[in-house]
């Protein structure tokens, strides 16, 4: 474990949802494999993952990516870090039950200096930090990831600007309020609050931090009615809507009664046979210079 006191971590926890809440853990468990599938696999587009020996997953949540990577690359030691004690305990239990001795998890707050030595990792992975980091924190987190990467190591971010585009008016309305609330709270880079405004910033932030060979890969998941992804994203929408409502209300963007009506209508719309939805997200990665 990191030596940083947990009390100070809790004071600076900026995850927009409650990282210790059981509904959020279930939501993330359901999304982990779906996200990887939409990306075309654990390492789609990346060079020579078979040569990696030490790998880190930042804000690893319930640990699905770490466990899948540890299984796929038995020669590598794979570590996940997360601020949530419940997430880390669950992930460690899964690693033990699966006999993955090359997977480990530690409690850390990624907005603090990481308890790893310089040049410790071949690959650092991070997914959906837009709901974790205030926009001013991004350069420091990228710099810290660069510090712990070996020369020639790769840092990859996977982020989204929207939680999907659909033909449901209530889904789109709630999503829009969520984006505006997060912008007002200091999370997004959006200039007008109409999206989370992060994917277009990733290449420039990587280059500004000194990364080279910056590349992008677009990902998409169809969660229309009748698709394999529908159930997971239906339950994700249900849970995420309830978790974002307090922030929307706090930012003065809606009343509890009105918002709950839209939450109910969103779920009704998603169960219609005519429902259409596509979730798009982007992976961006860069290489730490050799010298």
C-alpha cells in the first residue's frame, strides 16, 4: 500500500461518483469487458505487447482490465491502482480466485505522487479518467505517468466525449445536463458544456508532456435494442443517471422531480424495439522518448 494517509485521499477524492458504492462497482464490472471488446481487444493497435514485463492500470476499478491482461501476458507483472478500498479488495479477491499470481492491486490516489520508482513500467493504461480528474489535474497526472514509464514505454488513455448518442429525447436531455454540470464543476475541457470535451485534448496533452509517436484509435459500441451490448449499457445508464443527479441539482440545472421523470422516461425509451444508440470513445497513446 502507499504510505499516503487515506484520510487525505478522501479529502481530495474527485471521482464524480461514489467510488465505494456497490451500484458503481456493478456498473463498472459490466462495462469493463464491453469496453475492451469495443476497442478490438486489450492491446489493439499497440506494438509488441509480448515484450512488456511490468504494466500499470491507473484507476483500475474492479480490476477487469488488469486480470484480463495478466491472463493474456503471463510473463508480465500487472498492477492496478485505485482510490476505492472496496474496488481494490474485490479485485484482489478475483485475482486469488483465478490463480493470477502476476496480478496485484494497491490503493492510491492518482492526483497524488505515485508510490513507484522512476522508469518502473513498460506500459501504463488509463480509461475514462474524465470523471475522475478536474481539468487542471491532467498535466500533473500525465507527467507522473511519464516519470514512472521506462524510456520507450507507452502511455495510453481511453476517453469519451459522450455516453452515447441515441434517439431517446430523455437520454439526450439527461446526458446534456450531466455534461453541463461536469463543466461547471471543473471536470471537462468543453468550451460550451455540450460534451465532456476530452478526446480532442489528448493528443496535444501527450505531445506537450514530451511523448512521441502519438497515435489515435476510434472505438464504437452499438447498444441499440436487440444488440449484445444493450443490457450492459441499459443498466449503466440507469445507475449513472441516479449518481449524476445530485451534481446536476447542485449546479442549478434541474429539479429532483423533473429529473426523475426523465430518468424513468429514458429507461422506457431504451426498452422500445425502435431504440437506437451508439457509444463512441477514443484511445490515444504516445511513447516516452529513449533519451
